[in-house]
C-alpha cells in the first residue's frame, strides 16, 4: 500500500489515487495491493471494514435512516467529531467515509503534527479545489491532543469549506474542543461494542482465510469467545489483538482449539475503560455517588471496585465518601461522617489491598444510612445570603469585649449565657438584624435528624412567642 508520510500526516496513495485516474481506479488500485501489505499488518488492521454494513455495533450512529448514513450515501459529509472509547470504530468509520465519498482524504495525527502541517494541508486543499474542484476531507486522530489555540487553526478553513474536518477523540468534545469549532461540526457519539458484536468479529476473524486467521486451522470454543468479548471490554482492537495472540500460540503448540487455558497464557490482564483525568473517571465516580445516594449498596460497591481495579487513588474514593457523608447523609445519621473519616484513616494506615475492607464497610454503611441533604441546603442558602447582603454588622450583644473600654462602648451588652437558663436556651437573636427570621436549615423526618427537627421546632416556637410578647 503506497503511503506518503509527511510530518506526521500521511495520504494513502493507493486508496486515493491521483484525481485524473478517478475514484474507481483508486479503489481498484487499493484492492490490487492489499494482499501484499496485509501479511505484516496486525489482524485488527487487516480486518478493518470497508463498507458501512461491515461496521459492527453502531446502529444509532450509522444504521439505516441515520443522519450519517444518509450523508455518506449522498456524498454530503459535514464536518464531524467522532467521539467514543478506544476500539469502537472511529478510524474505521473515517476510512469507510474515505472509500465511499469522492473527496481527497488526508489522515493526520494530533500527536505527531502541529499547526505548520495544518497550514500546508490547507494550502494543498485550496489548490486541489481550484484545479480539480475536489474537496479535501481531513481526518484528525486524537484531536483533543491539540490545545485550544491550535484548534483555532482549523476554524476559518472549516467555516469557509476549504476542508471538511473529521476529528476523532476518546474524550468528551464538549470539554476538549473549542466551542466555535464544535459549533461548526456534528458530534457523532460511538458506543463501546457490545459482546454480540465482538463475538461476531471474532468468528469472522477465525474463519476468514484471506485476511484473517482461517489459514491457521485453529478454532475457538464458545466459552473462550465469550471470555474474549468480556476481556475486551468494548474494544474491538484489544479483542482482535488478544485473539491473534491466542491463535498464534495455539498454532505453535500444535493445538487445534483456543480454550480457556490458551487465553490465560496470552492474557495480560483486564483493560477497564477508565482514565483518572478524563471522562470515564467522572462517569464512574458519578455512578458511585448516585448509587450511595439511591441507597443501593450493591451498585455502590461495584462502582467502587471498578475504580480500585482500574488503578484509582483510594484516597480520592475516601474523600468522596467523606463529602457524601456530610452532604447526603448529614444529621440523619451523624455517625456516617465518622465512618467515612475512619475509612480514610484506615487506608492511610493499611494501604491496599487490606484497606479495601474498611472502605467496603464504609460504602455499605453510607448507602444503607438514612439520607438528608438538609445541612448542605442550609449551607448553600447561607452562602447565597452572604453574597447578597455582604458584610452585615455583628449585633452588639454578640460581640466579644476583651477590654473594659470595649464593654463601655456596648460590646457584649445584653448577651444572655444559655447555660445560665433553664434548658440551656434563651430567646436571643443571633443573626444580623436584616436577616432575623431567616430559616435555612430544614431537618427531614429521617433518622436522628427527625429528633433534631423536633427540638429546633420547639426552640423556634419559643423565640416566636418571645418576639410576639415584646
């Protein structure tokens, strides 16, 4: 396969032959050279789909009647951002677009190239359009690797139609892509491949004699196929790489079937979709918190273990539990905060793997505790009042008087020490005059907070009676 490397970008000269040869000639050239190149390519590369129907598992994005399928079939591709996890088919979809449209296709890596190369590609695109009326489709892999200033380099050319941009990213484009550029692109969300799609890919790879592993004479039993799909965790590339390694190992050992023993030999461990700095991190943490809030200890335990198995810092998980204990359990069970802090202390004292045990105790306690966010809501209400009213004066009776002269000025005058009164309570006002009567803490009728609510209601009633009696 003829490939022209140019400062990190490359143009497939066989698939996209010179304009005068025509599209059909380019596709024929690609087919004629495929066999020679495929021998040294990884299985995942050899089996890349060439049509929309060969793409697995993306029914919503490219199924019959979808926006993208119609656009490809009509050769009216807008600028796109393909967003999805590794191995879901972003690059394969881009190459299918290249093979089924008439544009000149340029592949470009944001890891290897910069703005200088973008300018060169744009200059060539302008010339190509002026000379041949042929548009340029620029595929930028890992576009999120460009910073916001570098992304700006695409903006005028996408807006002018000089290039049709197809960006691929594993990260959330609404956070990682410039808003002006994003507004000129259609975001297409690609999902991780399901187990049935992965199994279908594996079966095809094992049976395909020309491009797959069929010439090896090795089959894969059903249990191992399911295990492959499970280990791959939605990533077709990972599954095909593992399948290739398993079949090669079985072939060298003179085995005719890939079974669980062969898989265990070549497997390097599970690959969980999780990145401590990016979207999947926030997705899993969100699921963890919401499971505890929803009083589901089993789901909360699952998400916690997902994080631990993927290498998340246990200290981060403990900090989230401490916040949750105060925000979502609160005074409905004041012991929850103690349990969460104790889990953090246990982690710092024990370390993994033993620390997972007290962490498990904490997460089940928090999920099973009565819930109240009344303290958190009181906090946000008080913050709003402070920002709205600014620095209101502290009432004189609440001010400290460490010097006799300050007492002469009225500091602390009239303050009633609650412990000198029956029930350790007085009807004094403690808010600034402008805020007196405000109630921000509304205890719920759950757990211990129900008792707190009854006590506060009694005291508030006493204050009301005292105020009305004056």
